[in-house]
């Protein structure tokens, strides 16, 4: 095994060699895209999608999970996304000698849908993460005792989706509402059904193991070529698992962005083709019924790709084994922020003046800090909280203090924005300002933005679905 703790073995051309421990993450990246379709899309005509819903396989996990579970604290929805490396059926060509082995899942992503449809976050759990493993029932109904230290991806092999759900709940204390599981062929079908996924290569790649041959620059890839892109290890980046995860998160974001685009969601044929591609390889819990999917879809109608974020759970090298990873000190505060995410503001007290919500506020951001790119970063934070945002460029001159100025009719929106800025700037009318628009001049004292209602703070290294695919991370 490689000494790099972020290194991961992958299946390439598996048939000629013995079967080492496999590390497929690829299908979890697709799960974000399928969730965008199944959960975030405008599925308003159930009859049109009846056949597609009928393709889904279901699994009863309630008995295995039992009654001792984390409490549900709010209206958020948490869906566990799993990629199965089963070699059964049409998947056998990716390793025929593994056909009779129990399937593994080296892809575990908790998709957190904030209350009210304000934002969503895909939280990736590294396959080499060492955790306390709760007792689980195996596939034959036998009890596997709890383990004080085990690799998290063994949960799926031991007891399937139910054991992974139980493990995630035990280490995060976050209630997992549902799960979605997809296999290899589902990946290829989904990328083809959306008409390909855009990617950007910093250099040309010609990798004989994954059979990926692409020139540097932008490409639109699908099917086997997309599968090769997310598998390649030696041809791109530094060969580390961390580098590949970042690349795959970009792919996941681009897929979700494509799935959420008007060209897909507003075209019944494209959406139906995509639904069929997804559902033919999809397994969910029995409680994730078509009606539940429709209900979630209605709640998430306002979702945009800019509000879809991807992070890896806070972790670092395992002190006991440099080839493994462990949760870092910031993991529990992060889990707490997810558990307590209350993006939907509380109802105002009787008699109180109605507060203007971020979604009703138009903000134009100017950079007066002297720091390159600061306006764009602040604009991104504002958008994640629901504001309607544009970037006005650099302010006429730099300023040490952040200012909130407003045009006619935007005074209440300015109050809403100012209330989220730690330096508490006092809103002021702007002579010649645009009616209905709040101008935010970011000064040298800018630190961060408070949550509009208990949301999840920005995480180091996070990626958004609308990021430039060629942007370096």
C-alpha cells in the first residue's frame, strides 16, 4: 500500500490481476446529480414519470436501525448517497472475479437539504476514515458486534445501507432520513442522458489503465469516457486521493448543474430519459416513496446550482496509522451546524414588523477592501444565504470600514443585510442609488457573514455546483 494517507487503490483492468481491496468513489458523485433530478427537480406531473418511479428497487431498513436514533431537530432532509461496486449483471466487466463477492461502497455522501429549500450540501465521508462501528445485522440476519475501531467503508460490506446509516448517525448524531444507492451502469447512463458533462483538463492525458485519452482544455464527456475520467489516477493531478476527490467533486457539481438547467428540467423528454436512466440502477429505502420525492421537490423549487455545496467531512491523517484518516477536532462543531441548520427564519412575534427575507433583497457588492477577488467571495456567501446578488466591481476608493447603502425603497432590505455583518454597519441612503437595490461596499474590516438563520458556515475547500470548471482549487 502507498504510504500517502490520501492514496486509494482503484480497479482499472481488473480481470487479469488478483482482486485487491477496491476503492470506487465514482458513483457517489453521480448520486448528487440523480438527487437533483429525483429531489430538486420540478416533478409536477406524476403520471408522466410513473413508469420511471416503477423502476426503483426498495429495501426495508427500519427494523435494522431500531428505535434508538438521533432526534430530528428541524425540517431539514438528510439523504445518504451510496455507490455500490457490485459486479452482478452488466457490471461484471469491471471485475468478473469479484462477481460473487459482497458489494462494497467506498462512496458515502450525506446530502443535507436545508429547511425551506434554501441550500443543499453534499458531505463526503472518506472511505479510509477510522470510526467506532456500531453493531449491525449482516445480510444473513446475524449480528456483527460493535467495534471500537474500524474503517467506515466496511459498514456497507457488513450490513448494507442500514449499517452505513447507523454508522453515520452514531458518529455525527445527525438523523439520516433516507438513502439512495446506484451502481456502475447507472453512472454511464446518467451522464449520457444529460447529454454529457463538461470537464476541464489542465493538461493532456493518455492513461492506458483507464483508457482515458483527452487533450488539455474543455471537453463534454459521457458514458465510458466519463467513467474513465473519474477513475483515472496516474494521468491527472498528483496521484493522491485528495486531489482526485476534488476533481470528482467538480464533476459532481457540473453534473448537478447540467441536471438542474432549464434545458433539462423544462424538457419532458430529456427529463423522462434522465429519470429512466437513474431509476433503473437505483435502490432506496421503502419510505422514500414517489409521493415523498414529489413533496421534497415542491419544497426545493427555488433551488439553484449556486446553492449546492460540496465538502469533505473535517478529517486528517490518523495518529495510529498514516495510511488512514480520522475525524479532526472541527468535525463535531461541523456536525452540530448541520444538525441545527435552521435556514428558514422563525415566525415573527405577533405585532412585530415583518422582516424582509434575504430572497427579497437585491444586493450589489463593491470591493473597497483592496484585496483581489474579495467582492466575488462575499457575493458567493450572500448568494448561499438566498440574497439576489450581483458584483459591481471595485469601489471608487478603498475603505477601512464596510458600508451598507441603499436606493429608494430598499431601506428594509438594507436592515436585513446589515444585521448579518459582524461590524454592524448602519445603513444609509445612497445619493443616486438604484431604486430597490442595496449596495454593499466591502471594507478592510470584513471578516465573515453571519447566518441568516442557523445555516452551515462556509467550509475550507468547499466547491459549489456553479463554480467555473477550469478554476483551480
